[in-house]
C-alpha cells in the first residue's frame, strides 16, 4: 500500500507529456471498452426479448384457458403478459440510455457513475426475470391443475392421498428450482461476464482518478 501511494504521488508530481498522454490514452481505451460492453448488454437484452416473443407464438395457451372456462384467469394471464412486455421495454430503454450516456461521457467521474448505474440496472433486470420465471411457473401449474377439466381425475386422486399431494408439490418445487437454476446460470454466464468486465473498467478508472 505504501509503495502504491508513493507511485500515485510521483505520478501526480510528474507533469511531463508522456504521463499525461498515457493517462489520456488509458481513459480513451476504458471509455471505448465500457461503451462496447454496454452496447452488447443492450443487444443481448433485445435478442432475449425477441426470442421470448417469437417462442410464445408457438406455445398455444388459448386452448387450456378456454377449457378452464374462467374469464378471470384469462384476464390475469393477459395482464401479466402485457405487464412483462412493458417492463422489458422499459429495461431496454434504460440500457439504451445507459449506452448513450457512457458513449458521450467525457468526465472520468461521470463515466464511473454511469458504469455503476448500468451494473445496477442489469442486476435489477436479471432478478426481475428470475422472479417472473418463478411466478409464471407457479401460475401455470395452478391453472392447469385447478381449472383444466382434463385434470379432474388427478385432482381427485391427489385429494384422496396426502402422500401423492406431497410428492406432487415436491416435483413442482424441483421443476421450478430447475428452471430458476437454468436461467440463473444463463444470466450468470452472459451478463455476469459483461458486468465483471465493466466493473474491471470501473476499478481502472478509480486508479486514474486519484
């Protein structure tokens, strides 16, 4: 720590052009890398939402909902669907705003603040998606189990056997945990790598801005 402090003091005292150029070039490089990372975050989020929307076209839930014959269930499903699209669109706008801010930022402190804000936005986005996976899984199970006439035999069987009910709940929890873990690994791999690189840039900027 003492050696680092001495190095920082020497760097501050040194006013020759080489040191100034080096600091400027380092900032430019970090600025470019940070802008590129946030751009990829924006692109990946758009691709993810587009893929999710495209895949929903091939999943026919109308038949199950019609069999349920409960209009309130249809309203809840439609509300959650549109709500999810609105929230996803808001996150995309925030990612775009962060990208434009970082791309045009000149001051070191402003860039550092933008990097931290971007990391926090991505973290909120990831946790929101994971929460929606859990909610959607639970809701889908109860719609199929409670309101689908084709499941009446299974409902009667489970109602008559506490052990079967316990086993079914255990399987449901495992399935939800499996989906949660799968998507958590995906987000950890994709967004985690980008966020770690972005935070590494932040730490480099802290070294410059002493």
